[in-house]
C-alpha cells in the first residue's frame, strides 16, 4: 500500500501553496543568523542581540491576530502576497542600518510583516482542502517547511562566511520569488463547494474566536504542550553541551535526526490518522511531546538523547497538523483567518515565554527538574485536550 496515498486528491492550489512555502523557507537565512550578525558583524553585545530576538517574538505575537482579521476582510491569498512582497523588500535596507534603535524598529516591522504569512497560509490551506483532507494538507505544508529549513540555514552559513550583507540580499530575492510564484499561480480564494455546503447552516459571520468557548479551551489545552515543544531551541542545546558534555555540533545532528524523521514519516503518519477524532489525536501528540522531553532526564549521551528526540518528534508530527486541522474545523469559513491568527498568537506566546521559563528552571533547579516539569506539563496538556474532545460535525 502506498503510504503517501493521503496526498491523492489534494487540489492543485494546495500544491502551489506548499511549493511557495518551500521556496520561501529555502531562502530563510537571516533569522537563524541574526544573533551572529548583530554580535560579530555589528559588534553588539549578546544581551542586545537577545533583545532583538525578543522584539521579533513580540512582532510575531502581534502579527497573528492582525493578519487573521485582514484575511477575513481582504482574503488570505492577498495577505500572503502582501506579506511576501513587503518582507522581501524590507530585507534590502538591513545592511545599511547600523543604529541599535533603528535596527530594533526595523526588526519589529519586519517580524510583523513576515509572520503575517503564517495565519494566512493556514487559512488558505483550510479553504482549499476538504475537512477530511486537512491533516494531509497541513502535513504536506510542514514537509515543505522542513525541506526548506534543511536547505536555507546550510546555504546561509556558507554565504555568511563570505558576506553578511549578501545574506539579506539572497533572503530578500528568494522571498520575492516565492511571492511572484504565488501571485502568478493563484488569483482568488475558491473553497470547495462541499465546504460551503458544510457551512451553509451556520451564520455567515459565525461566532468570534474569543467567544467560542470550545475553541478557547482547545487553545488553553495546546499552550502547555507548545511551551514544552519550544524547549528544543533554547534549553535542549544548553543541556546537550553543558550537562551531557557533548560538542556544539551535536545539536545540529540532533536537529538533522528530527528533520529526517519528519520528512520520511509525517505525511504517511497523518494519512493513517485521517479518521481519528481531534480529541484523541491532540491528546496523543501532547503526550508524546511531554514524554519525549521528559525522557531527556535519563539521557547520558548522544544516542540516548537522540532516542528521546525521536519520541517528541512523533508528538510534533501528530500535534501540529492535528491542531491546525482542528482549528480549521472549529472556525466558521468567514472567520477562519481570525481563528488561525489567534492560534498563531498562542504559539508565538509560547515561543516568547517558553525559552525564558525553561532556561530559568535549568539554571536554578537543574536538568532533571526541567525535564520532569516538561513531562508533567505535557501530561496536563494531554489530559486537558482529551477532556475538551473538540468534536466537529462533518
């Protein structure tokens, strides 16, 4: 049997959206090297560089809800095209901006414009996929993201070794190229007729996201697992180097294992789970994320840490496509951007607070306390999502 059969029947528009995402992510080079650019090239302190990343996180947090509202008023495709065009153009003046205050303002604006793409992308994928195809569509989109991430930072490192300003130029060109492909390939949002029929008995405007009690409970249930998941980019590398005594390059190999598992298994896994209800799927994903990070408490070297990473990678592969599909199913068609924007804001909030909380626990109480807390928080998220059990009428 073909493990990729779940992709059969996806609309042409979904493949175009994923191709644009792949081009965009393959050109994502500035953000992974922003700290190095600010410290090594411009001479700012590590604290100042960290503040710039925090400013980017704030821009991402604000951008989600705003982008969602714009999607519902202007259309998600227009928001994506505008985001790619403006974010690509904003990268070109970066090498000529040297003042720290001006850089923070530029980073904030760039973050808000760049991160506006994410809710619009999720909303557009939701519109072009039937409800039973959404897990596969979101899994394919994540495949594009991970393929791009496996290429972009690697080439970015080679370019940065020669010229940091060239990094901004290449990233800008790739972003504009992605926007150009999208602009010439897709002209209008056209959801399935079946989707419109499924929504026809609902009020045209639907229930606002902040008044949808079940949706808010789902977000609150997801937030703890998002906080745990965000440890992979903050406390995990510190743990590998400081506590296990591994070389710095070990984190790169760990991420390569994570990416390889996702590329090989995420689409077939979500295809096999296509008929799962949202509650059990979300609960399983949160449980595996918590268990994977919790297992790091028993890691003694590279391979035991890698085994724990494989566990939470399976949780990631289940949780993230399932949560996006759940939000899409819970959202009224004419408020889908609003729902996706709030969902993206929840993840951005975890991205801002999770690393700080994790590093604080690691610094004060140590690694065992950190990974034990991660396991406990993952279990709380898993139980909460199972209790909420966000059933959606098909």
